[in-house]
């Protein structure tokens, strides 16, 4: 039984559509591409295919003969017993021509990427963006952050040092972004011919998705730009663990691997240590811990005072020691909040044409500090509960339901209600939860309190402290 070529060509797309329902579509596009593999003849139950390469003919033979025979029999209405791929001269020449064109385009993209890298800091938008970066010179160093700061200085002073990658982690507002933005600026100033790429993880994911939508050329340009970096800085890597993001993770991992293997520097920040980032695969954890993991702790009193002075100096304002101590004593957990407090005092002083004395500081921060000389009730509770359970405040206010986090959240909500007489609705709003969730949390915390003497002592002691203010 034979079939004319025109009829066979007309039926070929239907045959491919049928096997696509049961085969891996991506693999099918590689080994049975519609524009490269074509039927030549059909005689005595055997279809002969024109293939551009021997490898393609071999893979068709290994993977698709059986399904092609079944689909072709159904479409052609006659038994098909075998499918054989043959490399024709015409197909081979066309394949070589395509390869040459792809290589030419790849060279153009690489050149465009190199030029884009060289111009990274030269466009007005890029210049404005990097001018807004934090400076390393204004980063206040203390025992809480010394390891991370020294690691950053190590990269600037000796880019070829073997520590790679550098992974910096801390709770929000403790200076991670300040450090790596300062590193980006200082590195660029010291090595003006080298490429520096800084982006937040969410920005990486969005740009990768856009590059994929632009086809091979767009993806190649994206890869050239990032994989040719001498220093790559990715901020907030924990964003990658939200949802699946499988393709983004694959791309990022391969990029890290290529850069580090070629001696390029990679610096990453996160709100948690590598092993504590939810849904992050073990390969990433091993990659990050294979370099240097540097935590940033909550600033101690001396560091907080220095931060207040440094920030005031940046505003060309002078704070007396009484004002410095007032801010540093009452805002203890977050550098960003310290900076915000200084900003508020400076601008209120200018608005009222007064000196930033202690009276003005108390007035400016009255809505931030619920009691004179004290911290807000909710903040005091969250900090104390976080310390007891060895968690971060973000762990308690988040949605994680693991044992320690869930129990700590229930107790914090119970303490907030008991210390102020708030309604369940008000408690729920303070924690970003519903009325029902607040009610349930308080019921659970009451059980913890009745069943565990240590927990009861902790709750009673903290309630006393909070009520005294």
C-alpha cells in the first residue's frame, strides 16, 4: 500500500497532533519539529521521513516509532508498520543554514549585551537609580553586623578572594539592602570597567518572564546581561520561595552556578537563613551555605546611638545626647524605624523653627511611642514573645502554622487583648487576622496558660510589665 506525497504531507500535521496528546510536547518540538522533519514517501506500510541530522533520526527511532505508527494508521486509514528517518542532503543543508543564522544572531545579542553592560551606569535613569543607593560610608558598624560588613569590604578590597557566594540575612529593617547597595556603589567606583548588576528577586523574576515572552533573542540578551556580570547582587531571595516559580528557580540556579564557577562574585540577601527559607530546594541551600552566611542581628544600644547621630548629621542637624538617648532607648528593633524617627524630629523642628530638643522629640514621636519613655504595647508584646520562642517578629505576624510560630502567635494575640481590653475584632485587625481567628487564638493561649506553669509565669510577668507601661 502506498500514498501520494501530497496526501501524506496534508495528513502529517494531524499525525503529529495525535501523538502530542500522549508525548512530552517540549521534547516533541525538539525531535519532531514540524518545520524540519517532513514525510518523503509511504510504501508497503513504511513511512520515510526527511530529517536534518542523524541524531534526530535516531531519537525518532528510539522514542516515537510506535506512537507514530498508531497515529498514522488512524489518520491514513491504512496500516502503518514502521517509520524510518533519513538524513537528506537538502534537509542537512537547510539545518546548517539555520545554525549559521542562529550563531550570527547570538553573536549580535552577545555584543548588544556587552554594550548594555558597559552602559549600565551611563544612562540618565541608571544614574538616578544608583545615585539613590545607600552609601557604605554611612553604614554604622557594631557587633551586630560586623561579620557581614567585613565580608563586603573583603569583596571590595580583594574581588578574587575565594568566599563565594556571600549570603546576608536578617529581619526586615536591619540594613541588608543598605549593605549591598553600598557594595554595588563602592565596587563600581573602584573598578569602573567591571560590570555590576543589582536587582531585587522580584525584579529578576519579572524580567525573566518578559525575556521568555520575547523569544530566544530576548532570553539570550537577558542571560548575557546577567551572566557577564563581575558582581551580581540579588536582594530578598526569599521572594523566590513564594509559589512554584520553577523556571525562574532553574534560571537563577544555573546563573549562580555559572558565575561562581567562573570566579564572578555573587551576593544575596534574605529575611531568613538559607535552611529556614520555606520551599527553597536543597540545591540552593547547599549553594548558599558553601560560601559565607552572615547574619545581621538587632542593633545594640551603642549602634543605635551611632545610627541616630549619623542620620541627623546627614540632615545637617545636631541632636543633643538627651535626644539621641531618648530615640535609641525607645526604638530598639529596627534601623529603618530609627531613621524614620530622626526624619520626623528633623522636619518637625524645621517646620516649627525650633531646636530638636527632648521636648520636641517627645512630641514628634508621641504617636510612635504609646507611653512616655516606653514602646507601643503591641511592639513590646511581639518583641518579648519573639525572644521567648527564639523567633522573629515576622514569624509571629506571618501565616506559618508550625508549632512554635502558631503557639507564639496565639499567646501574643491573647496578651494584646488582655493587656488592653481590646475586642476580638481589634485584636484581629492588629495581627491581620479575622475576628474568629483572634477568638480562637485567645482560647488556645488560655489553654497553654492553664496547662504549663512556665507559660503562665511568662504571660503573668509580661502582662504586668505592659500594664505598668
